[in-house]
């Protein structure tokens, strides 16, 4: 049977976008069953001691821009460092993933459309028409899912993901949780690959 892995992310996160293709290659190579868990980053940051970008020291902000360029080259991507419609409220865009899951649909084709829509095409992922079109292009019922994404049911699922993230010691995006072991950041994908290849048990913090 496929081995489950929890995938915490938000379309707000450039790092989730940068690592997604490499993560999907790992999923396919190791027959993983992905539990897609979009999560509101502001809530995680505030509760785990992280700072939103605008409140970080200028040195950290400058270094982030250097790192984005390094990983853009490393992953062979072409994206804007400051997309036109970023930062943005990702609740609705993330909610489409949850609505697809609630309907028993695979959200992955939508992720493959939505990530570059933000970072490469500079589209507005708070726009209902944009989200509907992206979902439709992914072969999903866009109008239905976008409408459902704003529902109380989906807001509750989004909040549950935040609580699940806190319980799992997840504090940022992306995070990949395998057998309870957290791999935070797309730059840990190679370490995740090592863990899968070795078949080792999960590492835990010392008691």
C-alpha cells in the first residue's frame, strides 16, 4: 500500500512552489499517498515565534531574496521575486484544495496550475474568476469548488489543518511529515529522499 505523507503548504509560500516539482517526483518514485493540508501561515507564525516578512530584520529580508535566486536556478524555474499580486490572502485559493478533497477529487492538477499562476504569471489568486479558470483548466469543477471554498465547512477544515500542524510541530511552509518526522522547507527534500531510500525509522527529539 502507498505510504502516507502529510504535506503542509500555502500558495502564499514561494518555497512551497519552488519545492513542489521535486516533491512530486519523490511521491511518484516512492509511491507515497499525499495528505494535502493547506494551512494559514499567519496563524502558524504567530503561534510558533515566526515573523511575517515585513517584520523581519532587513538583513534577513535581503538574504531571502538571494536564496530565492539561488533556488530558482537550482530548480530550473523562472519566477518573479516580487509577483504583482503578492502577498495576498490565500484563504480562498487554499480553500479550493480543501473543497476538492471534500468532493473526493484529486487537487494535484490544480496545484500545478495555481503555483505558477502566482509566481510566474503574476495572477491574482484572490480573484474568483481566476481561481475558477485555474480549477477548470485542471479538469475540476471550478465554479462549484470556488463557491465551496468560502463555506463554513471549508473554513473549519482549514482551521483543523492549523491545529494539526501545531500538534505535529509544523511551523512553516512547506513541511512534509513522514511517520511523525517533520521535514521543514523545500531544501529538506533531499533529506526526505534519503529517509525514504534508507527505510530508517523516524528521528525524534531526545527526551
